[in-house]
C-alpha cells in the first residue's frame, strides 16, 4: 500500500476510533459495472471514480452521442493512480466491517448544534429537496459507519448556481442532486466537483387516472410522448407538474417532453427546441397544476378531479399510490374505479392519487442521484463521502433504498422493488449546451406555459409601520425582477378594509413597464388602520372572477397580525364554500410574519388548498423576501 492509501485509511481510522456501530455490515459494495444492472435500470452499476470534470460548451458529435446514450460508463483513472486506489479500496473493505463490529453500539444522533462548520465524521451535503425521503436511511448509515450527513435542501438550478458562484466552497463537502447533467453544462460549477457516483435511478413518468387510461384506450406499455401530446392538444388530457425553474422533477419533466416531442436523436439543440415549439405550446396548454414541490402537487391533485395526470419521477408517482393505499403501478389493466368515485362533466373520475404509471415507450430522462465530492472539501471529508457512498451502494442498502423509495438500484445483486416495471426504456437526449437548457427554461417561463394571475393581499394596517413596512416594500421590489411575461399581478393592500386594487400585466412588447409600475405602487404603500384579513381575501376572490382556466390563479396573503375588522373566519369559510367549484381551485398562500397567528393562517391554507410559508426571519430562507420567492414556484 502506498503512502497516499495509508494516509486515507489512517484518517478513516481516526474518524471511527471512538465511533460505535450496532452491527456488522452484510454484503460489501459491488463497485464494478455489470451489464445486467443496465438492462434492469437503464444504467450500469458504476464504480466510484475520481475525475477532473470536462465541460464542453460546444460539444462535438461524439460528445452529443455520448450524452444521448447516457451509459454512465466508469471514468477511467490514470494508470499511475489506479493500482494504489484499488489497494486502498481493498483495505477499506477490510476496515469497514472491523469498524462496524466494535462492541460499543451506536446511540442516538447527537443533539444538533449546527453552526455550519466542518466536523470530524460529518459530511455537509447540498442536496435536492426530493431526497428528504432518504433521511431514515442516512440515519441508519450513521449507525453503520459513524458518518453523519448534514443536508441543506435545495433545487438543482439553485445548487448549480451556488456552486458556480463559489458560495459552496468551504460550506459543503458534497453535492447530491437528482442529476449532474445540468451541472456539467456550467464550467464553473463542474470544476468544483472532483468525483461523482450514482446511487439509484428513477425515470420521468406520467401518472394517469385509470379511468382516463380507459377513456383514451391506452395500453400503458405502448404509450408514446406523441400520443400524450395528441391527447392534450385534443383537450382530452390535463395534467400537473412541478415548476422547472425551482423543482428537480419539473426540470427533468420539461427536458423529457421537449426531447420526446422534438424527435432529437442526439443532444438537444436550439434548432430542435424551435422545431418543437408549436407542439410544446399545445402540450403546456394542458397543464392545470404547477407547484414548487412534489408533495404539494400531490395534495392539489387530490382536490382537482378535473386534472387527469401528473408528470413526475416514477418513484414519486408510485410512492403516491403506495402512501394512499392504491397499487395501480404500471399495470396494463388499470383498476376499476370504486363504486362511489365521483365524476365531472367530462366523465373524469377522481380517486385520490390512484395512478397508472406510464414510462413513454419512445424514451425517458432518468435521474441517477450521484453523490459528488467537492474539490474544496477537506481530505477527511472526502474519505467520509467515499465511505458513505460505498455503504449506500452495498447490496443490502440498495435493497432497502428500492423498497423504501421505489427508486431503482444501481447494483446487479439488488432487484428493483415489486411495482417497478422491468421493461427497458431509451434514454432521451439532454441539451447539448447550457444555452440550450437555459433557453428552454426561458421559453417555458415566458411563452410555453399558461400565464399567472396573482393577487397579493397585503396587510398595511397600523402595526406594519416602520421596519415591517420597509421589509414588505423591499421584498416586493426585489420580486419584480422575477415576474414572467404575460403575468398579471394585482396589489390589494388593506387595513380596516381594502385600500385600493391595482393590477399590472407584464406585456411582452414592453416587459419593463409592468414591473416598474408595481415598484411605484409598492413605494407608495402606507400603514394605518385595523386588520381585515377575511374581508380582503373575499375581495381578492371577487377580483379574480370566474376565469380560472386561462391562467394559473393564486392569492398571496401577507399579514403581521390577527383579524380585527370586517368578516370573521366563519364568514369567510361560508363565502369560500359558496363559490362555484371552478373558483374554489384558486389557492391562498399565507405568509407568517410579525405577530400573525400561524394556526389561523394554516386554516386558511387548508381550506383553500394552499400552503403556509414562513417569513419570520430577517434574511434568506424563512424571511419575507424568501417566502415571496418560494411562492413563485406555485404561481
């Protein structure tokens, strides 16, 4: 063993010296590529490899073909380093069981005193928010390896921007996204990653109500993206998906649809996207739900019997079925609806989140969840990431992952969980450059999707005087740079009653005029009067009116206190329930701020199908500015 290998093992030994473990681990990790694994998962089992990321902003045809194939073959190490690393890996395979078999059992995780600083035996990970379902498995990994994972949840695009700007340097040891495809398109972000290892996979899929599958006459194993587009264009299929700019699953769904409808055989180009734009406009006209998170999207879907389908990762869709007690899976014989299932005027049946999960036969975009070590991480942290990766790729843990999360394993000896279809699917090509990916996102935001109509119900009562009003003005002013073209924004400030209603539209012909007018109205806000929350909410619903089909409608409520004037909570509940179903689909997104009553706001969100947001902190996530920004994913 060379000096480098001994140093790595020495660091791991010191890290585990006083680290207890409950039991000896079972199978050792399988770190060699196995063709049979690729047949089942669409990706080969991949050994952990060190690499210097190579980014091509203008890829050659060979590069594009390699991206299209998405075989994820192990990246070869230079010959001079390969033998020492094999020796280190072999020694580590001996060390891990010995460390795991120490007689002192692992106790509960230590009390959190997180100050963001590095700690021995702790890995600070910038992670996709959808991976929060891995927390129980990460706790088990801590008991088995002594390595504590300290995650910070985020979206893929935000994570890449954080890496590229250098803000992650010294703050994180690893990044764990649904995919590194977008990361690789950014040279500044890619150079900060020194190794990556896929841990599991899940393709983008379409979850459809069984009654809709029967109505369309679909064989779930034979459906193509072209068929899905035709059904949407004919008005026979509506769906929900998460916001591509703020959600990992939404971004992958956008790439899947664009790639599938473009017919591209290699990496997506600007020409491919332009050619597919007419079909993409037709397709996204059928989107009826948008969301910043998969969890809220599922909740909204259960309230909307007129929405036929969801586009999300296969694992998310199957988990919805499992968690709501259904088991439709990928069956070619969709289950009959229950006798008491309700139907709408179109004959659509609403049965909660009972979904037939379809992977279009012409291809999918697959998330492979690579755990990636950052170049700036300390040597001990890199060793910890390596040991954690090997633990998570061990056959026993891979079986746990697929059973619990319904993602697909990446090692040959772990079979996919029962609901997962064994039929392989072609991997659709990813954009060949960052400009194509960003251009597609911009086109979705400003041209392809339905526009938004939002009423901001703003508490400007007397208690908002001073700092609170300044915080509100600052947060709203900052938000104006994020409004989309064609978006309609209404400011409805209130005190003892509604003070005024000012509506502005972001005109594509003059996109700066609307935001400028909103900033002017924001600057003119003054604080006085009592707090008429419920009367103002009713006024917001009246302003939006009956048209909730042509746009994504929503109401944002910001208040720093309790209701002291106008309608009562009971009055508003009666008002809301008296609205026609088409108007009840508009959710209210309340923001907890100042002295507002969290439970009161939570009841408003629950009644209207919205979600509560926190704006109590001074800066960053959890601040008023952060809450306004987070809500953008739901508009």
